[in-house]
C-alpha cells in the first residue's frame, strides 16, 4: 500500500527492519576476514600486502564492478528476489572461505562473495525510496546503514567470543548457514510498487542498461553537488579502508590481547556506530529542513569538529581516556556519514535510475576509497617495516586519517549547491526527454 507524502506505515518500518538485518549480515560477512586478522594472517602465513589484497582489491574489484550492473538490474527486475539470490550466493561462498589453506584458496571465494554482496545496497535503497516519503529518506537510509556498525561490531564479537572457542573456520561455516536461512525468508517478501521521488514525473518506459548509464552520466555532468557528495564519501573511505589494519595495530603496537580487543572494540563500535547512524540520518533531515542547505553541509560540520580527535587518538597511549574516546568517535563519525550521503544521492539522482546511481556511489566508495585505503595501506605497512620504521601501523593509519580530511571541502561545496543543482538537473532532464 502506497503512503502519502508524510505518513510512515508499520509495514514500512517492519520492511526497513528486515532489510537492516540483511545489511548486518552483509557487513558481518564482509568484515569477518578483517576482524579475524590476528588469527588468519599467522595461520595462513599472509603478508600485510596479501592481507590488504584479500580485504581490498580481490574483493572490491568484483564488488564494485558488478555493483553498477546489479544496480541497473534492480531498476528492471523484482528487487526482493534479486536480494534473495545475492544473499544465497555470498553466504555459500562465505562458508567455502572457511576451507582456505592459503592466499589463493581464500582469494577465489572472496572474489565471488563481492558479486553476491553487490546486489544488496543498491536494491535496498531503491526499495526504501518506494516505501518512505522523501522527507524521511535520510532517516530510513541512516537506519538501514546501522547494518555497518552493527555488522562490524558483531564480527568483532564473533572473534572475541567464538573465535577462541570454535576457531575462525567454524565461524565462517555458521555464518554461511545463517545467511542461507535468511535468503529463504526473503523469497516470501512481496515486491512493493515503484513510485517516483518527484511528484510531477511521469512513469518511465522500460529502460535498457545503456539508457540507464546514459542518464547516470548526464546527471554527473550536470550536477556538481552530486559529484562533490560522491567525492566526499570517497575521501572519507580512505581511512575506512586503512582501518582494516586496526586489529593488527591494536595487538602489535598497542599491546592488547587479540580476543580481548576484538570484544572491546566490538561493543564500542556497535554503540558508537548505531548512535552515529541515528544522529546522522535524523540530524541530516532536520538540518536540511531548518537551514535549507543540503545534508552534506551537516557532514562538513561533523567531520570538521571531530577531525582533531581522529588524529590525536592514533598518537596517545592506550591508557589515555582520549584513546577510547577516539575509538568511539571513529565509529560514530562513520555511522553519521551514511544517512546524509545516501539520502542526498537519492534526492539528486533522476528518479528513474535511483538504484543505478546508488550503485555508482558504492562503486566509487569501494573501488577508489576502500580499494586505495586497504591495498595502499598494506603495502605502506610492509614498506615501513622493511625500512625499519618504528610503529609502521600507527604512521600508516595516521597518514590515511589526514588524507581522508579532503572530504571536508567536498561536503562543504556539495551542501552549498544541493538545492540549486537538484532543480537545475530536473529542468535539464525535462528538456532532454521532451526533445527526445
């Protein structure tokens, strides 16, 4: 049942909750390898560069490249069944990852896990835009993206509690089985009717993949706010990628026990991330209504104010209160990013290609942001180790923290231009489509 412009139904909330559970599974599966770093790296004899490749480009190339195709596919087929298929695929491959004996035997399933997981978010964002009114889209996006901190936190708790008890391989097997069960449930979820974010827009005819890409690149050429929003997210993901090495940093350079620090950061990460997602989603919506500026301006202020904490905590002693504040702030800031970013992209994108534009955003965040952060981070750590540098993880993570601050001016310009670029792009599309 389609709601009016302001009403949120109980069914919509339940639907959002279930998609969020699936997103938790998505990020538990995705993050488990990084969370088990202190178990898997020595067990399989991996270098930092090899571990960076496994958590970086080996996964991300397939995840990002296929994500654009899956986003376009979500604009053309049943989205609920598409998610069920992707969930089945990545869950089976997660279980197969538990059988790995070395770099190559772990790399192969990691490649194809990326294809399955690439279906989830573009498709889910398209579904949420059909279930929630535009003014609540930031909240819905932020709530859905609680799957990131909860998923990351749960993966760390699995490491801290189950890892020492049953081993990392059995954890991968159990997670794969749970994913298959949830995929069966998803098959019975009905597909909601598609609706428009623009009330004046007419229903679009069935589009080819080429048509979808053509409209995507037309939007990017004519909406600087859309480009700056995506660029800001990419810059922020440089440190998110390098943070794949956090667990190794905690153990090797801050002296923590590997299971203990996984438990501690798991609980802190879930608390900070969930609060950040709620704050970013609802706060970004409120900021936009009160100021008339785009949600990225809200992110500009968050990143600017929290930047000193993000830098300081890499340098202080783990006995310092600022260290634990920094851990919390890192997860809080990450959670705050997603609601405003994805809501802005949905709002600025032509309604007919919502899933495609979200897929392009995810491609950019992962292939460029995470890909460079993780892979370059691994090579940087190995280079610093070879050169005899003290605390190579610390200096690598600090460098990528500073680089990620390039997101601050990106979000500033996106926030300033969002409203005018949205109106301008709608007018240009009307002219283009009318001429066609």
